[in-house]
C-alpha cells in the first residue's frame, strides 16, 4: 500500500477532513441536484436524505465501505411515468418498496454467501461492466462541458467549452504538480477556480441568491399507498441491485481491500442502501444508491477514509437548511461540473481496465472476448429493452446480459457440450 494512501478506517485532522469532505460534496452535487430537478423533487429535501442515508449506511456497514448515497438516475423513467398518472405521493410508495427489496436482498446474501458473484459476474464481465459505468456517463460529461452541439445554447457553447477545459486543466495540474495536502483536493480546487472563472465569463446567474432565505426547512411529502405505482417502480430495483455490485467492485479495486466479500460487506451494503431508500422515500425523496462521482474522487486522490465521506454527509444535511448557500452552489454553471466530470468518470472507466489487468483476464479464451464484447456494445450503444414498466438500458442492460451469458457458459460446461471442455488450445488447433 502506498504511503500516500489514506485507508478506509484512517482519520485525518479536522482541518484536512473539512476540505476533503467538501470535495466529495461538490463531486456529487451536480447529479444529486439535477436528478431531483428533472423529476420535480425539492433538491434541498434530497440533500437532507442523501446525508442522513449516507450516515446510516456508514453505521450499518460498520464504517468499512466508503460510499456516498444519492438519488439513482435509473428511477427517473419509472418515477416520471407514475407522476404523470398517479402523482408523486403514489410514486413514493414504490420507492419504499424498492428499499424493502434492497433490504431483503441483503439478508438473502447473508444466508447464501458470496460465491455467486464470481459465477454470475466473472472477471471478464465485472471489469468490463465497471469500465462501462464511466463510458455511459461520458456523453453526460461531454454535454455538460459543451462538447456536444445542442446540449447548451449555441451562443454560450464557446464560453462553456473554455470554462470546462479551464476547470479540467486546473484539476489535472493540481493532481500532477501540487504537493502536500493540495495534491489530494484537486477537485475542490478545480471547482472553486472554475466557478470564479465562469463568473468572469458571464456564465453564472446569481439573481436567485438574493431571493433565497438564509434558513429553510425542506418541504416533506407524505407517501400514498398505490399498488399500480409499486408495480411500475419496484422492478427497477433489480437493475440497481446489479449496478450496486459493480459500484462496490470498482471501489474495492481502488481501495485495494476486500469490501463486499469480507465481514458480510455486500449484505450490509444492500441493507444500508435499502434503509436509506426507505427513509428517503418515506419523507418525499427519491430512491438512493452509491455514487460513481465519489468513487472517481477516491481513485484520483487516494483518500478512502470513511470519516471524510461522513463529513460530506454532514455537510449535505447542513446545506439542505442553508438557503443562500444552496442557491450559490445551485448557480454553479454546468461547464464547471462538466470539466471535473470528464476526469472523474474517466477514472471509473480506467479502474475497470485496471480490474481486467489485475485479474489477468485471458483474452485468448473466446468466452472472455464474448463477455467483454457484448457488455461493451450493449452498455454504450444507447439501446434499451422495454418489459412492461421496466426499461433495461446502459449498465443495467449490460449487466443482465453478462449474467445470462455467464449462466449459459456454466450450463454448457456442466452438460459437457462446450467446445472448450478440454482446453482453449484444442479449440484453436481444431
């Protein structure tokens, strides 16, 4: 382990923990605020339960898994569909059931053990799935950065690109040139510098800050039991359950420690995620899941301390009550988040490639090639399969395909009808 790494259980002085926690908060803030806005949920309410859910998650996982919980984009289509016909209160009942499903899955994993992970998602599949996580987000990051025509107003595209590239440049320079403590807060430095530069370019609208109250209490929404909403939203939990394993696997590889196979890690993680989702949905928030942006921060900075994640959770709770501060952060132009997202999402994909290398995946074996090839194309191909209320696309589609292929390979091996029953060399010679 590198001396520069701060491991999961290590605590740093408070003066170092604070900026490191803010760095994680800024990293997740864009998507964590954007998703509620898309669905029509109060962002302050979501920030509150992101923080509360993360603290509960840390307690339930016994402080052994550094992960931040935020609203999952996988639920946008189903929640939006329910809101059109049944209303948001009805959609919340579906979110509660999603949390219950996660919790039940945690207890099931505790009983059946962890061997099924290597069977359903062997290294060739798991490493590629992790790489796909970042690749899927690549278009989102490029759009925020102004690199995709039509994603920003034409008259602002040039300035958006300039600000995003400036922000990205600051993050890179901070990572490879700064020393000491400044080296481990490159995202925070980049966000602050990018924000200030964006102001000089006229990309920041602070008009809402003056109108925002200094103190606010998030508006809670009472759930309404609706079986139709539950039938539409609950199946999406299966997709997020699979994504959860991928997120923890990449975190495990970055940290360099067993997180999901040791000390009932995956079981506790599912339960923590489930309880966080039940609590969020019970008061008006969206279902939550582990956040890739924070994984990217850990990969870049080599600071894995769960105490830093806990600090970010506390700041998230505090910000939900601070109207003006929240308004200032919400006014952050997308160009700034686009610049840092290019780096953070790229780090996730690079971690997937690292998993393939460290696992010594042999691509002379046809089945490994097939697994990686199918996962890559289905993951980034922007296709989808619709089964009633459930939509499988992106990582969910890729993960399900990997699981089915792995089960197929296992079946033909058990039946003795695989052409690699002897060795791959025999297949090549034939």
